[in-house]
C-alpha cells in the first residue's frame, strides 16, 4: 500500500538525485521518472477513490438515518436536511482533520505571450508531457493551489451538477407530475413560475443593489459588485425547491391543489431560473458604463431567454415524441429490459442534444419528462413502467441526497467563502419580501379568474414554503471566480441551510396553524361542499357570470385538450379516437399508417389512463358540457350523441368524458362533475 | 448556435489583433480574452456532448436491432457482435467523414529541467491559468496531438473502463452465478480459472516470444519487444468472455453443467487475468538484462499476485458481510427504495475501497457480488430483490454494449494502431494452442476426480467457446504508450472481432454438431439415466470405491457447506439453525444478539432459498447420508433423528436437506438423491 509520505520522500529523493547530478544509467533514470509519474498518478487516483468513498459514506449514513426517522415518524427533519448535516460534519473533519500538503507540488511558472491554449506540451529533459487547461486562478490564491489535497479532491467541478446530478432530479420531477391536479391549476402554475419568478428576481435584485450600495457606504465592500450581479443573485435565489414541504404534504396527504401549485411552481421555476440566469449573464452592454440601461443588450437578453427556453422545450418535446413513436410501433414491450434501457437512453439523449445545440439540457430534460409521462408511459408494458419508474426514482434519490450532502460539505471545503453580515441579513429580508411580492399580488389577480379561489391560508403556506435547495446552490456555485460571485455563493448556502432546516422543520406545525386539511383522498376531490357544486346547481345571474368566466379561463386549455386528445395521443400512443376517423380523408393513408390495431381494443384501457388527465373540475366540465351539447356542429367529425346506451354512436372524446365522469343512469347528481346532461336545460 | 468555424475565426481575429498591437482598452481586451477562453470551453463542452450522443445513438440502434433479432429469432449474431458492427460503421464515418483541425491549437512548447509536475501555472500577460498533467506522448506523435478534435473526443481515458464500465458488468456476473451448478462444479471451475489461465498465459507468452524473434529475424520489428511484453499479452488475451455463447446456452437451455463450467470459468478468469497482468507489469528486474530470470523479482510478482487477489477478495467479502448485517438488523425492507439505494451504494463502495487500498476494484466487486447473492439477497424484501436485480441488469446491459460499441469504434478512432501480419497470425495460432493446452490436459486430470466426467463433446465445446471480449480489450487498451503495447492492442482488437463474430456465430451449429443436449430443465438435473443413480442403488466394491472417491472429492466443500450453513448464514441472514443452538454456551450472549426472531418463523422460507444451494448431486447426498446417519455423534449439537414425523427433533441442517430432498413417505426411490435412509442398510 502506498502512503503519501512515502511517495513524497521518493520524489524528494529523485529531485536530490537529479540536483546532485547522479545518474544510474539512462534507462533506469527514465524508469525512475516513469515510476515517479506513475506513483503520482496512482496517488491521485487513490485520493479520488477516497473522496468518492466519503460521499458514499455520507449517503449511507443518510439512508440509515432516514429509515430510523421513518420508523419513528420524525417529521421535523427531512432527508435533505439530514444529508446536509452529515455533510457539515464530514466537512469539519476534512477541513480541520486532514493535513495540508505543500512544497512538492509547487507550481511551475512559465510565461506565455499570447492567450492560453487548451493543450500545452511540456518538454522535460527530452520527454514530452501533455497538459490540459483547467481554468483561471486569481493571483491572490496561487499559493493555495496545492494547499490541501483532500479538500481539492472533494471539490467538484460545478459542471458536474448540471451534467450529472441535476438531470435525474429534474427528469424525475417532470416524470412524476400528478397530471390531473397539475393541469387543473395550469394557468396559476405558469403564472407563478414565469411572472412570479421574474418579479421575485427583479425585486430581490433591486433590494440587494440597495444593500450593496449601503455596504459600499460603510466601507464593507472590498471589490466591484455590479447591478447585473445583483440581478443574477435575484435569479439564482428565486429558484425554490420545497422538497421538504412536498414530502410532508405527500406523507400527510395534504390538500392536492396546494400540492399541485407548489410542486408545479417549483419544477417550472427551476427551469425559468436557469434560463433567466443565463440571459442575465449574457447581458453584455457595450461601452464602459455598466450601470446605464442598454436597450439593445436588454432585448438581446430577452431574446436569449426566449430562444433558450423554447429551444429546450422543443428538444424535450421532440425526444418525448420520438420515444413515444418508437415504443408504439415496435413490439419492444415484450422485452422489458430493452424497453427500459431504450427509455433511459432516449431521455438522456435529450440532455446531450440540448447541450450540443447550445440550449439548456436541464430544461429540456424537464419537458422530456413531462412528455414521456404523458405519451410514452402509455405505450410501455406494465413491467417496463415499474422498471423505469424505479430506475429514475433511485437515480433521483441518490442524486438529490448527494447534492445536499455536498452542500453541507461545501460550507467547509469551499476555500473562497466571503461572509458579509450586512449582505446576508439584507438577502434574508430581500427573499422574504420578494416571496411576498411574488405570491400575494399574483394570487389576487389569479383569483379574479379562478374557480377555486386560492384562499389566504394557501397563500400563507405558499409564502412559507419558499425553501431553496439544489437548483439555487448549483446556479450559485457555477461561477465563483469573482468577489461578488463568491459572496453570493456563501450567502446562498446559508439561505439554503436556514430554509431547509428551520422553515422545513416548521412545516407540520404550520400546516395545523393554517388549518390546511390533510388526509385528503386525491380521487375524491373536489369535496362535495365546494361551492362549485352549488353554483352549478343553481340558475341565475351568478351562475351565468360564473359560466362565462369559467369558459374564458379554460378556453386555452380546452383547445389544447381537444387537440391532444384527438390528434396527438392517437398519433403517439395506442389510444383512440382512431386517426382514421378524426383526420380528413385526404390524410387517409397517413392515418392508416399511424393507427395501430390496438386502438380498437384499447378503448377500455384508455379510459383508465386518461382519467388521470381528464379534469374533474367544475368549470371544465361545464365547458365540456357545452362541447357535448353543441357537438352536432362544432366538433367536426364527431358523431352526434343519439342515446345514452349506444356507446358506439358517440365520438370517443365524449365517451372518454362520460366514462370518466362515471356516467350511468344511477350516478348523476353526487358530484359537481356529473351535471353534463342536466345542463341541457340551462344551455 | 456556435459553429466551430466561427469560433476559430474569432480566435484568429483575436490573435491578429494582439499581433498588430491593437488594444481597445484594458477591460475589453481582457473581456475578449475571457470570451475567447469561454468559447473554447463551450466548444469543448459541446463536442463532449456530441461524442456522448454518438454513443447513445449506437446503443439505441443496437437495442432496436436486438429487438428485431429476437423477434425473428436470429441467433448467429449476438447483441455484442451487433454493437461492434455499429461501432465500426460509426468509426468509419468519424474517421473519414469529420474534418481534421490543425493550426490554431498548435501546442506551446515550454522547457522544464526537472520532472513533470501534476499542476502547471502558466502566466499569460499577467493572468494565471492552471493546467493539469494529462500524460506522456511520444515524440513521433506530437504533430498528431490536435489532429482531429472529434476523434479525440470519442477516445476515452482507458481508466474509464476500469472505473465505470467494467464494475457493473463484473458485479452482475458475480450476482447472477447460478449457485447450485456453480458450487457443484466448483473445483473444476477453480482449476480452469487459476491453473488454466496461468497455463494459457505462459504458453501464449512463450509462443509469441518465438513469433517476435521470428519477426526480428525477418526485419519486421521496428522497436523493442521484451519477454515480459509477451507474457503480458498472454495474460491479457487469456481473459475469455463467452458472452455470446452463454446467451445462446441460456436461450436454448443447454446443458447446465457446461453452462456452469463456462460461466464460472469466464467470470473467475477475468479476475485472474487482471491480477496476473498487474503482477507481470510489477515484475521489475534489477540490472540491465531483462531477459535473465530474476528470482527476486519473480517471487515479488507472485507475492503481488497473491496479495492483490486475496486483498480484493477480502474487500469484496467484507462489504458483502457488512451489507448483509445491515439489511438483517434494520427494518429497511419496509422501504424498498432505501434498501435498493443502500445495496447499490455498498456494492459501489467495495470498488472504491479496494482502489483506495491499492487492490483491484473489479476483482473486489466480483466477490462482493457473489457474497451479496449468497447472503444479502436473502435479507432483502421481495420488492427490493427485483428492484436491485433490475437495476444491476440494466446497468450491466448498457455498460456491456457500450464497451462493445467502443471496440468497434476503436478500430478507426484509435490513432496508434500497429498491424503486423506475422504477429497477428502468430497470435491466432497461439491462442488456439493455448486454449487447447488449457482445456484438454486439465479436463483429463479433473475427470480423474469428478463424478460427472467432462465428456469429450463438452471439452470440445469449451475449447470452441474461448471468445475474447470486454476484459481482454480493457486490459489491452490500458497502456498503449509503447510500440509493443500498441501492436498488442491492435492484435487483441482483431482477435476479439474474429472470435465474437465468427466463433460466436458458429455456436448454434456447433452445439448440434457436438450433440450437446438443449432444452434442459435446470431443476430436473441430474437426469435419471445418470450413472450416479445406478451406483447408489447397487452394493459392492464399485459403489464403495465410488463412495470413497466421492467423499474425498467433496471433503473441502462439505467442510465449507457445514461452516456456511451452521454459522455464516445464521449470522448474516435470518436463516437457521439458530446460533443459540449451534454456538457453544460461552458465546450465548453473542448468539442471542445475532439471532433474530425471524429465524424461528423462517424455517419454511429457508428451504426454498437454500434449495438453490443444496446440491442434488449424488456424491454430496451420500456424504450427507453419512452425516445424517452418524449424526448422533459427529454433528455436535445436532439432535438425533428420532422419527420422520417429528421435525422439531431434528437439527435444521438435516431438516434443510430432507426438505430439499422432498422427503416424505412417498418419495423415496425416484431420484438418486433420495436414498438417504435406505442407505442405513449400507453404512
């Protein structure tokens, strides 16, 4: 077994030998040189193994403790908070426990007149060695370069987060969106994610700029801190990650709408935050004055945002579509292993494709996950479904806890922290105000158009649930080259710690304090006492106005749903209605190619799958009430409903709806969603 | 979107600007420099994504074609052979299709007097950049360094194979050893793996040395080629990998003994080959004459072999034991996700632990897999068992096909091939003779002691099944710095291609030509017509001599089985017999700690699990026949068998045996294994 001390002595010996001019013979000296280089490489490899082992130990401890907590029903500390604590402990041990090394690896200085090349060839006594560019280091830190081998080894290249760790997490989030409630609240979710994040970013950015100015005034600022840096901080810190809260919601079966809003918002705002931070970084004003507003650069940034977002969206959607087509037209489902492997590869390829084209892989992977869940999932065999779910679940679990452990570790292993009390306090205040400005005004405006108002207690819970996590950390650690970025990173780390431990720990008490119902059966929603029921049943001006509002708010979605149900799903999955009926006759050949025999067999199966998707919300049913009733003219090739019994005479979207609504002669009035036909009197 | 051409023009522009002394201002020039470096980094990142995408495309094509082949029952081309073909095609495209780049990345030469450092600091006009040592390159290839970006990007560091790709493959092999037949043929497998590989290595090495001498004679040899290089080649090429053959055996349900022999041999000889090649590399004779036999160095190499092998074995076994204990004493099985994640982490940690201690991770992972399958598997919940199996199965599948695709690619992307016809032809002859010298003599000696002789057709099949694959390739590509190693690598590649495509494709015809039975039900073995049955039933000198031989040949195994069944399994799993009964009374406290309540409940369950393990071979039953009958005295705390009905009065190993033997009043004579009690007359 090699020890660091021994190899260092050996190298020292070598140096001495060379210095004193002793040569034991050409071959043996070059052999010794080779051995020396090999030993260094071995040593480096061994340190790599030890550092990875450290993380495995952390993860193992975390798993065992999670089990213990679940066993004892401990809810104040979630697995992510736990992983951070263990990371902290190990960080302390590494920082103050491991010996610092210096001396033998004193870097060699070599001057170059030109720009740095990616590859360097170094001539050492006739032998050539190849070096690759690692990165720039600031002059003040040169002596730190080889300070502590162990700390360096456990410090990963930030791109590891974006290329290896975040994709499984984000994909799993997209793949497991509870579709029904997600789409029911789609408008609100989109509003919170896009508008809300932009608002939050802007407000936090400006508040922090004020804080920075204050710091400059009291002489606390050692280096430049631009307005764009503040905005970047705003974007980075706006990425919420309420893992803890959602886990508790899941466990206690808290209100499903609230869950959908929080989950949907957190998933989408991660995507928005990444692209926003990229566009802010891309904001390169020409000229010296970076404080002046450069309209060209601003619109270029907006263009970058839209371009990257839509490009990544397209990548993700395209891969989802391709996978769906492949799984539809091959009999791969007979071979679960092949099917699962293919599914995994195609999802991974989204990421690489997006990165290769200059878009953002993580965002693409999110939309790929959503598309896969929506289309491809239906084509997989039963075994492949569970296999792929389990595969992504375990990858997600490991990656997430790895990142949180690393966060804890980074507090001690990261060598360029800059903690500034004013900045930190200012940041906490800013995120509080930013969250408030994000949630309350938006909720007010959304409530003007929503059926189920977002109550005050929901808004307070959402306000409270602004935890920061993996995404904020990854975005902050991405670039820590300058003073301002290092300060932002250190502050982000503290914010994550505080929100995950303190806020996360306070979730359960908060739930009871705000009287948010738990123990909800997702399939029973909405509860019969919901006012939608009353409105539906009544006649009069209120219901009419209600009807009109509901129709408007759901128009976009209604459009999407018809398109998806009648065209996309039949093309990409084995579900009906058969394209041969819905496409115009000129596309008959195409329709026949794309329609598989299973369509006709799978009508039964379809209902169950789609019931996840078909909303049970009052307003949408009302809308569909409209569609159904005026079906004779408006729905193209839909066959007219002639009787309740002859199912074959109805269009399949109507059948889908009816089945999902559980229509039967006996189940007409119990739920708000069942009032399609009685509405004939209203329309 | 960035194009390589554009970024190159930009850089050229930069260089021109610098050269002409134009400066647009301190900040903007350094900004441009930053942009230039960033663009290079982006470009590099994009190329990385494209190269990975290439592999994903290869794997996807392979999967789809595999499905097609399975669908059409094509057996002449296995998935690994297919992956290689696709790799070849893509390799051709990359080699002759992608533009070579040169010029802008002309490496910078910098002289150093001393030895190469791991880190280099380069001063570029006041900014410092950090470079890391990549490796040594031979002077003749300097101009090739930046020849073709794309080819470089798809050429991985050889350590990727040993650190990322091989572990899942080897672990899965260990985890899925069909225990019953493996242990039934354990002695032969060990002989083939250890002795056989050593013999093969030695013979091939010497034959190749003759070939090399011949080449030198006819002037075909351009550089040095030592005896140790030939031996290394022998070790590398002795690692067989009959994936294709085994897959076909599996599909056709060919003879289980043959399957066990081949599979077991291939799995263990991979381990032996790695360690053997490491010890050959470690053979560093002192003095100038490397052709002379240096006894010290030789014994040092032997020591290295034994040390690494046993060290890796211990690591693997220890991790298996620890995982078994953890899964036994926690209720993790209530949480399949946690259990699977833990199982995965602990198995991975074996690898890192072994690497950190200077042993061989791959070998450790093999023994870890075997230990996990033997102990930990019994402690997992039903869902975790399938989850972990599926997880490792998909990892194995992806890694294996990735390596084989890479092999195909490497024929065109590897830039240092040296094809020498004499060497290649000599190598083919050498491996043929080496395999023959490996199989036939050993089989002869083994047959002297075996119950089921290894028939001639089995021996021919084993001779035929000497396919080379992933391990030989990985070992060969590990070090391609010198002329001899490059020639060895190129030859190994060709050997792999030939054996996988031609030999692999000829498996099915060979099976029928050799009249090897297929369609065998593994649970029916041994067939009733086997002569063991006859020997058992008969009396007389033959059976007695047979008895004595069988007892001797199984003594070691019998010892192991008792130890394992009575002590190891009860400690590490929930199986009986309870330690409270088997351990002496002084260890009572320890026994009580280690015995879980499930032991008493799980007696039923135990039988099924152990039936995989408990041999149904005549000789072992006879041995146990002895044990059972003389149980009163010889088996320590075993309770005497009083009647067939009162199960509680028997020791659990007897119960285990009886249950597995399907003892009941009605099933006494039908199988060779059922003759325990009638033997009372013989003993």
